C-alpha cells in the first residue's frame, strides 16, 4: 500500500473544530477530558476509569451471550473475558447497523479502536476494543442502504425495502425478510467480478439471511472481518443490559431538562468561540426515548411527560426506569454516558461530527458522575487505484479540487496543456485588439461624438468573438485529449462519488470485493494513527 497525507489545516475536508482539536487542542480543552496525544492525559484517564465502580461481570456475561448467538470468533470472546479484570480498559467506537456493513468509515473507526487498544496494551495497560452497535436508532432510511460503484465507477444506491416495523421500531427489532435476497442479488449484479466476489457474497448471504435481525446481521458481518483481531461487538439494544443503565435513566428523570441545558450551554460557548454546536438541545426535552410500539422522544409539557401519543407522570416514568428499563432508550446526548457506565471506557474513537457533539457533554458526564473518556479522531482515508494516483501526481492536482461536480478545473488543466504558441497568440491578439480599439474609441469623438458608443460596442463584439474562439480551442483540446478527460473523471468518481467524500459514501463491501482480506490487513498495518491527517491510499 502506498500512502500520502493531506494536512487537514490545508484542506476543507472537515470543519474548523476537528482541525483545532488535532493541532490546537488547548483552544478546546475546556470541552473535553484531555488531549488524546498526551501521555499524562492517558495516565489520568486510565486511573479514573479503573476507579469508577462498574458491574464488569454482568456486562461481560451479556456480551458473551451476544457473541454466542452470533458465533463470534474465539479471539473476540477471549477479548471480552479480559474486561472482567479490573485493570482492563476499553477503547470504544460505534455506529448504527448499516446495510452490508455501512460506509468505509465504519471499518476505519473499528480499525482505529483496535489499533489504539493494541498500542495501549503494549504500553502496559490492558485494553480491549469495543464496537457499540447503535441499534436502537429507528432511522431506517439511513440504516437500510449502501452505495457501491460498478465497473465504470458509476454510483449505485442499494436500498432494502421496509420489513415489518421498519422506521417505527428501533433497528434492533427489525428482522430481515425474503427481500434481503433481492438486495444481495442487486449487489451481485453491480459489483465488478473479482476473485473475491463469490466467497464475499456467500458470506454476506449467510450473515444477512431472512429471519435474522438487522443489528445481528451487522454484528455478524463486523465480527467476520474484525473479530479475529479482538474486536468486541456489543448490541446496545439488548434488554439484558438495560438494568445496568437504570441509574442513568433514573437521574435523567429526576433532574428533567438538566442534560439538555448543560449541552445547550456548552454549545453556546462553542459558538461564541467561532465553532459550531452539533446538537441543538431543546429545554423541554428529556434525553430518553420511550419504547412502546415504536421509539418516541420524551418531552415535558405542562408538568407532564409526553412520548408520542402517551402522556405520563414523572412517577410513572421513574417506575419504568427502575422496574422496566428495557422500555427506555438514551438519545444522542445520553448515549455516551450510558455507554461509559456499562464499559470501562478510557477512550472513544469518533468521527468529525461526533467530536463536535461530544464537546457539548463534559458537563453532562459530571452531572451523572461518570468519568468522561478521551476522544480520539478516527482514521480518515480515501482509497484510489494506481491510475488515479498517477493522474493526481502527474498533474499536481490538489485532492479537494475533485470534489466540484463540474469541469472548471478540467478546463483549466486542458488550457494549461495547450501549445505555448497557441495560448501566446490568443493572449497577444487580445492585448492588441484592446490597445488599438481603445485608441479608436478615444479618437472617433473628434469626428462625431455619437461614434464612441459604436466603437465601444465593436470592441465588445471583438472581445466576445475572441473569447468564443478561445473556447473553441479548448473544446478542440478536449476532443484531442480524451485520455486526460477519462483520467480526470475516473479520479473524481473514486475520490468524491456524487460530490461526497468516498469514506462517507461508499460501502466498505465494495472495497472488500476489490481487495479481499488484504484490504483490512493493509489498513491495520500501514496507516499511522496521526490525528489531523486524511490519507490517500493506493492498494
């Protein structure tokens, strides 16, 4: 694998907050638990994490039961058992249960967590990588689709038709039906056939089989590729884990609105410093959902609590939190606190958007008495073929230039490829026309003042015709150099499919089809853990 790095300070790929977090942490330190590149911050967070009381045995038993149901690799089961030891910490990341594994960044997040866990262990602190499946999300449209490229690098979005309950119920409660076979067949038709295609699709059909839960299928797929590296996958919707989160639910209900207020205050402070608040916290909102035939946000109205069509008293909700916590679910503001109540999280691996909203939660962690982990930015990468990489290098193309979905940059490149005498002659003609016609414009009023307008009009027409000729020359160059056009379009289609950054748009199943297990090996082995960089990779 060949690689080159883009310094995010010199790009527009992420927002300012993510750049400053990597290169000027001190400007954001008040919002987070410590600089993830600081050994002192790591020592402190490990001490806090180990000291915080948790029922390690209970959460490990729950994880092991999930692993048993999914037939997880033995390395993943061994890793889960290591969490029983009070000295072991967790490096956590997570994502919703996306169709066929989700976008490339899902793989990058998981590999970052694995690498950090390995590095932490090598430094003398036993660490386990945990992947939290956010399976209580009910956004079916986002979870149930993936995008891949065909042999001509055209994008295709594969969407799974809605099974019963999809869109209303949490994704974890949705079971795949026979229509998953149609989605898999569509994927088979689109993917370019390689030596990896047949076994890849065979495995996919086994994991994403009719009757399997959507979250379970996703967990099986992630474990298939990363479980042997010690990744522990956890389905957050497991009812067995909810009693462990019950104290968090109770405190949220006993102090209604406090979480939202703390997050809103932090967001306002971020905005006052010129950053952005990722989550808009509503003062009447409770950071919980009610699971009752669907997933409904809870809000306060006139001293009562409303969730969908159901109105409840505070006492009724507290009863649920104590006796039936499986009927409650944390929202985006509370999910990290629940996660770090269940697991001994020393560090969370986040994407750029997550990094922003986690910056709103330091006060929330303090409110719940849970130690906030460090936050480590995930690996960022774009995978190109060798032809695209050669094109970028040969013509000194700035990567972000390819994001625009027009040919303005290509036109400039083609113009730069014109023979110097052609471009020089056109420029000279333009200067000569302008010089001589301006002299005419200045002279003719001595004969008849009304002729000045006619002279200027003639100058405009001549300049217009010269520009038209220049455009025709460019078009002729385009026809002459179709190879350059193909190279440009091919590089753009890979780097920014549909104008979007590849890692956010293309499912990692596409890259597994191209490169097989060697892709995972190369990413795990060769990508440096250096926040603040986006890597361009050639496999």
